[in-house]
């Protein structure tokens, strides 16, 4: 049985196994961070395995309420779960109305939405620990 350790390479897992850890991560974030009731649909995700963009683990699309995962950039399980934590945080923020305005003022590195999203990335440890318990 695979252990789903943070350092594990994603290439060593099937797409089905990766989908399971992604779904679990999203559900964990819902329970821990809450749900954005402004969205009319539940948050979804899509995995891209091609070269859609460069040097990007993924992103949140507020129009579709969807997390996009760039599998070719997410080399480890930690990369994927951290990405989910980060982008899920964006799903809770007023991205459509405030992100661009704040980006003009603060830039990317000091952007309040990015700072908050980065601060929630630590959840990956707890998510993986709980996911491994579920597999036993």
C-alpha cells in the first residue's frame, strides 16, 4: 500500500489515486476553512497534464469555481495538497471584485489574498496525516 508521504513523487501514483487525495484535501479544507456560500455551485477541480502554462502549479478560476491543477508542475504529493490548500483559500476570497485592485496596490508578493492563501498551506501536513489514517 502506498503511504502518501509529502515527498512521494506524483508520477508513482495513478490518476485515480491522485484524484482520491485531491477530493479528500478539498473536503478537509471545506470542513476546516468553511464554505463560500456566494457560489452557486460546489467547488470542482480539473487536472491538466499538458503544458498549459509555465512554472505554475495551478490556479483558481472564480468564474467556474474550479481549482486547476497542473500535474506536470506538481512533482510531489506535497505540491498537490499544498496547491489545494492555497487555491481553496482563494475560493473563499472576493477574487472577482478585489483581487486585481489589490494587485495594483500591493503587487503579487505583498497581496493580502496571496498572503492569506500561503498562510493556509501548512494544512497539507494534517491533511496527509488524516488521509493516511483513513487508508488503514
